[in-house]
C-alpha cells in the first residue's frame, strides 16, 4: 500500500512530459500471470496457485518527452491446483489501473519502463459446508511496475512485449488478508487513431 502511494508522485511527474511520435490509441494486452511469494501458496493450506491467463485494455494517451498515460481495465487469473482445491475455481483479480510509460529514447521503436497504481478486487472460492462459496475482497489499492520494448509494425499499429510485477493487499469479508503478488509476461498491441 505504501509503495502505491510512493509511486503516485513518480507517475504524475512522468505524465507531465509527452511524445509527438506516439498516437492516441487503444492498447490490448494478453499473456500469462504467475503468482509469486506467499500468494502462490494460496489463502488456505494446500490451495496452491499456478499460472493463468491475463488480459488488459487501456487507453493510450501520448505525452511529451517519450511518455504515455495508460488508463484501463485488467484481469489476472490464477489456477487453484493444490490438493485442497478440489472443485474450486480460478482465483480472479479484476480492476482498474492508472499508469505512466516512459520510453528510453524518442522513437516509436524503444525500450520502456512503466509505473502505475491499481484499484482491484480478488475473488476466491472458500470451503463452505460440503462445497465452495465464492467471495470477493473489498476494493484495494496496489502498485505495478514493468519494462518492455515497443516496435512499430504498421503506420498506426505498434507491438509491445513486456513484463510487469504487481502487488495488492486484498481484504476478504471473512477476515483474511492476502498480499496478491504476481508477475505478468504479455504482449500488447496499440492501435493508434
């Protein structure tokens, strides 16, 4: 939580600068989300988590001096594969993000770094009686950072593979607190207007 608040000034300071070579557009991202740290062990003993699908949709708003603001929606899924999972469904983290992405040079083809804040909610299946009951956490603030590379494939289309690390401190109504930590490897496509 504290990391998210520390990242916000950096995000805003970076957003004040912009790039004439980038276009306003929509960024679509898809890839794999991998649970890391204690999050991979799950909320309950024996409920280990495995990689799952990740996707995101962002508005890509170019800014001066090699920067862009990304505002959008993302979802990460994690497979519950441990012995305590039985018929439990995927763990799903869904939310909104506000990030800045800054390229290392003024060109359409360039490496970049990304910092952002997350507002997300997680859903888990908790054992209830003889089955499972899906519960959602309260909305939580988190942080995400990453790096990648952007290259142009057409006049209005750029590809952007990248890796991101995210963390959110989720709180469930049953009293559980879960530090959701993950690494995402994905590919983005920006469709410019």
